[in-house]
C-alpha cells in the first residue's frame, strides 16, 4: 500500500505490515541512509492547537494582537482573513454556536473564554466537513484508530460529551442530519490518537518581535491529522523523524541506517521527557504501553534521564522498572503506566504517585524560571538550578537536559551575554553544556536527529571563539594549535549542516542550515588562511 504522490512508477519505498504487538505499521521496502526521505504527506485537515491563543484561524500565522471576527468571534490576524473565502465558509457554522457560548458564560459555567473554546472545535469541525467535501479523505479518516472502547472510561470522553459534541452537532445538523454523539466521539478519538503538532514561527513577547529558536516549546502550534504517518510504529528510540514545514506537509526522514524489511519507527513523544511522562502520555492518549528498548532499560542507556535521588540511602537512584504483569491498556486511565520504582543501591521502593509529584514539583520550578524576563538574572537563576536540583534528581535528568537547551540559547542571545561579550569562562560553559547534552542525545536520539543538529551548530561557536582568544592572547605563538582547534569546530559544524540540510525548506532549522553552510564556508577559508600563514612561517 502506498498513497505517496509520485510522478514515476518506482516501487513503493515502504509497505504496510501487521503484528500483534504493533498492529499495522510501515516496513522499509528498500534500504535507507541517514537523511533519506522515507515518505511525504499532507494532513487530512489542520487547525490551531486547542490551547493556541495567538494563531490565526484563517491563514494559520502567529499574531501578537488578535483581530476578532465580528460575527463568529474567531481570533484572526487581519480583516483580510475575516473576508477570505476559507473563513467565510467556517464563519457561518461558528456563528450558530455563539448564543449558546454566551448563555453558558452568563450562567456561570466553568468554560474557557471564547477563542480557546473555538480552537478546541476547529480540527474536529474541519474533519467532519470532509464527509461531503472530500469523500476520499473521509474514508481515510474512518480507517484510522479512535480507541472508542478504551476512551469511554476516561475524563476526556465526558469533556467531549459536554463541551465538543453539543457545539459540533449544533453547527452541522442542517448539512449532516445523522450527526450524533457517537460520530463526534469517533472523530475526537481520531484527532487525539492520530494528530501531530505543526510548529509555526512564533515571537517571544518578552523580547518584542524576536523570533524564537525552533527548539523552544510553545502552545502556539497547529494540529494536523495525518493518515500514513498515523500508521507508523512508535519507539522512544527512533530510526526516522518527522519534520513538518509551514505548508503543513510532513516529511519523514531516516535518522540512522534502515535495512530493507526493518520497521519504520518514529516517536509520538519528546525524547527529553521522563519514562513516566512518556508512558503516561502514550497510555492515556494513544492507549498502549510502550516497551521499546529505552522504556525497558531503567537507566535509559546510562543517561539516568528519569532518576530520582533515593530518600532512604541518599546515594542510590530510584529508577523505573517495567512491570511485565501489565500487558494491555484497555481500561483507559485506571490502568496505570506499568512501572515499578526502586533504588539501585538499597532497593527501597517508591510509589508511582510519589514520583509523579516529585517530577511535577521540579518541572514547575524549571518552567517558572524559564518564564522570567530574558536578562542576566534569568541566566543566573537557571545556573542556580544546576546546584539545587541535583539534590533531588540526577544531573542528566530530562528536566536538566531541557534546562541545558535554554542556557545554551541564552548564552549568546541575551544583552550583556552576546557572543562577543562572553568571557573565556562563559564560552567554556556554553561549550560544556553543549557537550553534556550531545552525550545524552547520542543515546536518546542518535544519528541525524534535529536536536543534535541544532546543538552541534551551537557548539561550534564557542569552540571557534575560544581558539581565537587563546591565539590572540599569545598563549601560542604558532598557528598549529589554532588550526587544530578550528578543525575540531569544523567537524561539529559540518555534521550540523549534514543533519539540518534535510529539513523542509520552510522550517526554522532549514534557515539555520543555510546559516551553518555560510559559517562553514567562512571557517574553512579561515583555516586555509592560517595554514598558509603556517607554511610561510616555516619557509622563512
């Protein structure tokens, strides 16, 4: 099976297989090298994410101040989007539910304000409209798993029943007389199980209109429901990664060599999440328990990315051990995440609920600091966490890996801490943070992973600056060591280019790839200049 559009008659690069453990999943019909394109696909439909507040319902661009539609109250970026044909079509549906929303608000119902409530409805609405407008896509949608039986016992089922189904049925009853709660719940299930985030370029309001780095987290995203990508198997250690451009087209790229007959594995989770976070998301949202290599290794390949310091012996680490007794996630939220937590030294055990509370406290500490204004004080507070948090969690814990990403970006982008202003010790600190993070990423997301490419690019900057400072300060009178140091930076920069060059042209990583290519050219010219200088010194 292959729905990939192509102008040639080449055999499909992937095909569907089935297994009791994975269900339907794609298998490689040929060998792939790192960077090879496995498949491309557009979503069946896409819409602003359910928590988005600054994404236009019309053109899907990010805005600072909303232009609210005078009829349906949709958050838009301009009047042009309000009068566009695309919005006018949806506006007539959304306008029908405004009286009911206002009635709920007047009666004191605990309901989110209108723009957020509407964003929860947009993707299910656009998918339901496919039935009459694009039957082929509708048939693909109906072929996707929605886990209806498992979801009926969850809180999300009740939420949809109260806040999603009534509005969608009110909007579509005229065009779709047979619409009912069951169909709406099926669509909502298909959305939750088979949708992917589509990043858009956002702006950090703390720094006026400065674009955020693509490694930053944001709720200002689109959400798209994809057919083929939804049939790809999950693993927390992948052999392929998903990239989505501004046009919403998904590209699946091999990150490591994939042999013919090998399954294609992508991740539905963030590699810098803990085992508890990943399993909770997958069990509650995707309705399966992941038992990949990473999830079954308590140390997560020696990174200790989920390790909590033992409160009994204070020297050991409480680690997550897979509970093989739990084999199915058929009972929704009541099942748990199939983990036992035990100290590596004294054997003392902790309940999963205790681990969850500890993770929540630590993560809130990190998030609250990251929300502070971007200035030197933010850097100081972040650095303080590397002193205080290791008393509770491992130095390579996922939360501290995330914090390293923030600091890597801050060193070089905050006034007073721009690259030319960084001292030798701060340049060394930036390089150290990059090296520590890359060591963990080597195990957690190896090969041509997007995050590795970004950090490799960040690493070359302090290495070049340190090499220059050492040479300029007269610590070496010969260019030999400078050339050696510059060539080390060249290795990292070259690999960053090799990874990021495969990103879709409209993504932030692709722009960084182009900048990295220019930097690589300049660095190589600099190295050739110093080699020529060295040759002249020897000749004289």
